[in-house]
């Protein structure tokens, strides 16, 4: 079986049947939720993660080793029928090594592209999808030249790494340029300058694609961030139906253009004139897709398993309005202590809270410890309930 898999092309039409072993690079909450859905479907899981007792390792076999450990990667390949990843900062070289020894339908090329903002933007543009105007920055002089071309405000970012607002600086005045460049250039990463898009909404679409080219997308989520961390996702997004349809089309176009397999989360800005600009993409399950767990016919995690195993993609119909709210370290005690799932105020508003905790041992400030899906008749009721509980005070 494993030898046959090693000889498969990345466009194989073969299906991996239940009972197959899915190897996961990374053992965090995304891998855990993937495995919870995948084991229900009859698949087995093994993860490679350096952290003992990681969220996925609590419910599957775990190889405890660094992500760039070639020997450990070989062990994962030997035990897996198919390999996926649950976050994109996996070493692309290790992914390439795994491609030689096992079946990695997402491929290392997709990782190589999405791990680098300049390569990612070029690939999105090549797919015929608009991104915010940008320039590569190689020196302080080139930064001044780029700012003159794009005009302020702009956002200076590292081309690699960075998440939840790290590795970037918003530039609103000329006086900020030198300090921002000095700080970010010190990381050793290449830099990119993006034109600041004045948006009316941030939205994201989770699209899925199989090796044989079937593509489906979930309804767009309207996302609200606080301190550069996703605070909540609102579905259906409070944007015109035509814009929702266009967002799904763009996400599917990006997935096809990148020849993606599995899930691709496509984050976008919506401007006042109805234009959509892709901000970034993630080749994996995504925080803004957690609402699908109860609110859609198929969850994003089941869909990812279906895609990498080349099963027919599931129905993505939205069954109920929903608001997903993140539970960070500073929220955890109150969420548990107040028995959120039995909250009388929510019940009176017709809201059904579904709490998901990730099994992380250390509850740290701003660390994602879980999320709540608020199933409701009207998203405004759910948003009012979130406000009234005062758990998510900023």
C-alpha cells in the first residue's frame, strides 16, 4: 500500500478508504478537530509535533520531534497512507522529503508559495485575482521609493513568518519609516510593503479542492479582529448576496490557480465600492471556518479529510445563522465558570452555544484555548449576547 502511494501522481483519481492512516505535520487544535471528524469517518491519525501531549497527540499516536527532523519525518511517512499539515509554517524541505516517501496531495510547492508573502501575492495575481498594491522592499531607500509610489498609509511586513499581527508595522507618517524598517529588517526576513486598504468588512472564504479538481466553497464569514487576533466570525456575512457570491468565486479561482488540494482559506478586504482584494491565504483549516462545525451540513474538517483522501466533497449548505467567538486564555475561567452552554440569557434569545475546548495545558493571555459557536435565528441577537456577557471585554 505505502509503495503504491509513493508512486502516485499528485492528480491521482484513487480514493483513500476509511481505515487508512492520515499523518499530520503539527499537533495543534486544527489537527485535533480534523482527527475528531476523521476518526468518525473511519480514518486513523498520527501526528509529528515537538510538544508532548499536544492537542492532537491526546487523541492519536504522536511522534515527538522537531518539524525539521528528517528521521522523524521518515517515521511519519512509514506509518501514513497520506500526509497533510495543520499549519503552514512547516519546513517546506521536510514536506518535499515526505513527498518522496509518502503521499502528500497538498504538495510542498503550495507550502513554498504560501509561506512567503511575495511569492503568494504573485501566485494570486497569476490566478487573475486582485491583491492590494505592493512592493518588495530591499533597503530603506527602496522603502521611501515605494511609499512615494503607493502613498501612505501602508503596511510594512516580513515576507515570512508573522501571525496575529506580529512581523508588521502600519506606516501613517514619513517619520515612522526608518524605525519600522530597522525593526523588521533586523529579523533577517525579506520585506514587503502593502498599500493600506480602507475596507468596510474583512471576510474569508474556505474553499476545498480534491486532487481530481472538484472545488466547493463554504459561505463567506465576516471577521472582526481585536489586537490583530480574530475575535469573532459572523455567518451569514452582513454584506450583499452578490458580493458573497463573488467572494466564493474568487476563493475557488485562487484554489484552482494554486492547484491546491485540501482546504484553502482566502482572506479578503471589501471596500465601499464593492471591490474585493485578497489579503492572504492559508492552505489548511482556518479559525474563521470553525463555524462550519455545527452550522453547516459538512464541517471544514470533514471537508479537508474528504479532499485529501479524494472523496466526493460534502454539501456546504449553511443550516443556521451562527457567530463564532474565540476563547482566549484570559476568557477561559469565566467561560467555564459561567457554564456557557446552560446560559439562561442565551436560551431566552434562542441562542444555542456550542463550546469547543482544545485541550491545551497552559492558559496564556491571548492564546487560543477554544471557541464557541453561537447557533441563532439572528446574528444580531448572538452579537448582543456576546456584548452583554462582558466576558470578551477588551
